[in-house]
C-alpha cells in the first residue's frame, strides 16, 4: 500500500469513528456559573471532547445548588432527566432512594474506586452498597480569603483567635474599607454560620447540633453564642450586601475594596481566574476557632437512569474521565478544590491547595472532618432548608440570637 493510500484510509477510519462517537453526548445540569467555575467546567468539557463526548450545557446559577435542585425536580417530573447532574451529599442519597440513579458498579470495580475515594466521600457516592455518583472534588468551607496588600497596609497578621479576627476587621473598617465581603443570600449566610457553630462549639457540638440534630444542642447557649457571632459579622458587612452573588463579594477582596471573605475554596477559583497567586496577592487561613477541623462538601456527578445505550455509554465515559488522576489535577487546580482521590501528589497545587490537602488528611485521621451543613453534607435537604430560613431571618434582624436558637429547634423538628 502506498503512503498516500494509507493516509486516505486512516483519514476515512478517523472520520467514521468521529461520526460514531459524536452521537454520544451528555447533558449536564450544574451551578458553575462564576468566572472560576466556568473555567473549571471548561476543563471538563474539553476532556470529554477529546474523548469524543459532546456536551450540552444546563447551568442554573446559585451556590449550594438549591435552585439547580428545583430545576432538576421539574425536569424529572416532566420525564426528561438530564444525563448527569452536579449534586451534593444528601441529595444524592435522596435521588438514589427514589431509584432514579444509574448503577456505576462495573466501572467502579474496573477502575478500583473503592481503594482511592476516601470513605467520607463514598458515604455519599454509594447507596445501598452501589456506586451511583462520580466525585469530582473535595471543597472545604471554613476558610477566610484575604487581600495581602490590604493586610500589609493595615499592619495585620493572620488572626489566630476570634478576638484577633474581630480586631483585624475593626482596623479595616476604621481605615475606610469594607471589613467583610459578603453576599446576602441564604446559602452564603449559612456558609458563614457553619463556621460560627464549629468555632464556638467545637467538633462534638457541631456533630450534636448539625448532624445528630439534637434539640438540646440546637437550642443551647452555645448556639445562642454562634448567632451572636453572626451579629458581630453582620456589623462588618457593607450596606449593599443584600442579594450580592458570592463571586462579586470575592471580587471585592480581589480589588482591595474589602479585607476578608469567609467562603468555601471555590473562592480561590476566582482569585486564580484573575491571575493571582496564593501566598502573594491573596491568603487563605481557617476561620479562627475552627483550626484543626475541616467542614467539607464534595461535588459529584449523579448519573440519571437513561434507556438510550449511546447515552449510557456517554455517562460511563464521563464518570471514567471525572475519576481519572489527570483530570482530577487539571480540574481542581482551576476550581479551587482538592482531588476526590487520596493517591494524587500535592506538589502541583498552590499554597492553599497544599494546605487544604494536608489538613483534609489530618482532619480525617483525627476525627476533625465533618460534612458542611450549608452545602448538603450534614443533614438532608429538608432540614438544611429549614436551617437556612432561620439563619437568614436572624441575619436580617428578624430574630435576636436567643429567639433564633429557639426557632432553630422548632424548624428542625418540623422538617424531619
Ligand atoms: C459547590 C461548589 C460551587 C459553590 C458556589 C457549592 O455548593 O460545591 O462547587 O462552586 O457552591 O457556586
């Protein structure tokens, strides 16, 4: 065969195989709509495209995913489930209990997921012993993001206690800056509340109140103090906070308008997307009082039952790509999270990523690792939403701290 003929043949084979696989497509419902998040979605879309899998985008904005979950429910009710859905913790379990999710056991066994995905994540990726979701990452929510130049200008070191944290914010405010960048949306209020509960009460209290839903803990003086700290934080937030998206709050820290933001490490995705480097222009440290603990959430792709064999193949190809070590590095560098596998070296990650990976492992070994209430990993969606309502009503001045704690007890009781 001449060289020319060979070339023609391989071109024909290539054309054939591309047509065959181009029919494979995933429709992905997710809430990754900020700049950093969109960049992270891009790495997933490109990885799938390289494997011949098409991408139909179904974005629904709103951190914590409440709005995305409402859209999902409507789609499923209409008999039109997307093939893959970004999902958090207890929601995965709820959908699996309804029998709506596909079984990924064969792929998981072939690729040894049991050995590399940490137990804390498997608790949510599996239902009744079967794999139903592919974890993309581990986020952690008890972080403070800080503008380094502003810290230097104000002569502030990283605070190591609640009192130092408050003093730093007072200094920022006195100098005419916004001390705490925050967006008044229920899930953001809940995200900072999560850290106040851990910071005031410590791990055992967090477990009792947020996970075990013990009414004595929910209505305790410790909980009242957590709400009081929310009032202190409220005092450091600017007047325009209501309804502000989280990434716009991050932008305030990025551009030096604000000193701190308390947010999950998806905020790092925004700094990175703006071309900034951890340890240089910005810093990360644990919310003072929560050191030694990690409150986590893991984005996972739940695969919905579909009957079309091409769609099923595309789902498996996507799940396989998501769990591959190369993708876990590429995606998480951009997303701000850390890998969902325990066998990935940390040396390619920045200072915050390396700290995050080390602290995650340490917390898992020392009983300091807890699911984030605000992000669906401490209790079921019904309870989480009931908590959101009380936390937000209090943050907006509807209740004082003692009333809020009492309301929390009632709301959680009704939601169960
Ligand atoms: C998700 C993150 C996302 C954040 C803000 C969290 O619930 O786990 O992946 O970046 O919400 O949208």
